[in-house]
C-alpha cells in the first residue's frame, strides 16, 4: 500500500500575529464546533478513495490547532482512523502556541495518540515577541515544554525566527541557546519575511530590520551552534536529533503523497495537486450541502515531476542524484551539473560521490541556485537519449 500523509488545517487563532499571512482568523466556540463537524464530514467522505493507502503521518497545523480545544482535535483524529488505514507507528503532530495548552489537555492529546508537538516559540526576548504580536512569554514556553514532558511527549519541536526588528546576532543566539536549553528533539529556524497584507509589511521603514549580511551571520551561527549540540540539519530551516526529523514535512520535500483537509489546505495524491477554497464559512457550508470545495487542481506530468524533484531536493541536506535524474526522469544531467559545479567553486554546493547538495552558505542563496538549475533543466528538455548518446530534439 502507498504511504500517505494527512494534513489537517485548523484556521483559527486566539489572536493574529503581525507577520502571519497563513489562512487563519479568530473564531468563536460555536465556529470551532461547526468547523470540527465539517472537517469530520470531509474526512469521512474520503473513505471511498482511501483503500490503496496506509497513513504514516498526520499533521494538525494552522492557525493554532489547540485553539479549538483538545476535545475537537481528538474527534477529528478519530475520524481519520475511521476513514483510513493508519500505520501502528504513525507520527501524529499537533502545532500549538505555548500559552494555548494545559497539562490536562496535553495528557488527553497524548492518550488519544498524538505523539509529537510543535510549539511556536519564535524568540525568548520579550520585546521581540511584542513586535511580532505574540501573546506568550518565554516563561510560557518553558511551562509548555515541562507540561508536554509530564504528558509523556518524547518528540517536541520549537520554532524560532531570526531577522526580527532590532534583533542582533547576540540576542538571536541568546534565544537559540534558551531553546536548546529546553532540550527539544527538533528545532526550526525561519527568517522573518514581510508578507504583503500583514501589519508588519505596512511599516517596513520603522522596523530597523537586520541587513542581509547580518541575517546570513545569524543563520550560519545557528547552523554551527545546533550542529555542535547534536542537531542534524536535514532541510534549509530544520534541525533534529537523531531519528527525530519531521517525517510529515519530509513528504513535501521528497514528493511523497499527502492529503490535506480544511480551507486553503493543499494535497498531492497520485499525480494530482489540488487545494481547497480559502474561506472557512464557504467550506463549512459546502460540507453540509455537498458543494464544491476544490479551488485549484492540476495533473503533474513527467517534466513537472522532474522539476519538483530538483527544486525540492535541493532544499534538503540529502540533495539530489544525477543518476535519479537520468534513470528515473530520463533527463540529460550535464547541463544541471555544470550549474552545480559552478557553485561548487564558490563553496555553495558539495558532492559526496553520489548526491549533490547545498552547503549552509548555499542554502542562503538557494533561490538563485535552484533557479539556475531549473533553467538548465529546461535546456536539457531539448535533448533526448538515443542508444548511443544524446542528440537535440530540434
């Protein structure tokens, strides 16, 4: 049976952060319950198409999933178990804000089967948290992690951000050290991006953001510090203790299949990529009236699949294989390799005899390198493989 990841989108937060452009909003208890029932209906409808799959990861993201309460989260998880064959070793993750959990609630989630929790720490500095619009403190983070351990969670992740307004490399490393001190199994480090339509993006001139060079220094310092503390970098922004990488997120980067549920959720099932409407009220209504919820759908051809392997693989520490590109995707690798060799001379790529990967310095300019590699792929698509070499199609 084909492994499948399930993503459940919870589009509610107790308050909206100043930098966030994810689809989320504040809600009421009635909306939480109505939305839970709509999600359950949607998941149960999927049962007729689930027979060829075994679910090995389930991820509740948002928004803030814990905003709707553990009772609703447990109901939704039960619906997944009713509709899909779930592997005994399934990784089941729930995102949470540090001040959105209780010890009692975490114990309920753990007993229901949740075995991984990801807290949005972002920073240990109170002034930085205020600028971001976060409503928790670092004391809340410490308490949440302590409660999660008491609830028997053995896989905890913390999210951090760098490049924040008025942030120095020293203050960022102080936050990183504070996170490491809590001994999570996984740490994510994301740079702040001013997304259009967010409150922070409306006043960039007042933010005193670190320069690109300063942000690069923060990133490289984090890579070094985390490596020294036993965290392996397995993707541009993600670091984990041995055996504790996010199996669900790896599906996105390795072209595994995943099925999302909820407004704005995305899916890759077979060769189909599709997403759902970005409107909670319309989504709830559609689940009651059997209306249409798909917003976009496309079929991925071999060429598109090859491009995704190249683009997503270069985001990971494992990198990409020329043999895979040539034997699986029948792609002429020489042009792509020329790009990777060019960046190898500047220390941005590395080759271990099997795979090409980006170095930490390469991850800093990953968009440029990946763009050049995709251009080379497009050039390679003018070539076909005859029995005795390569010739141009045109």
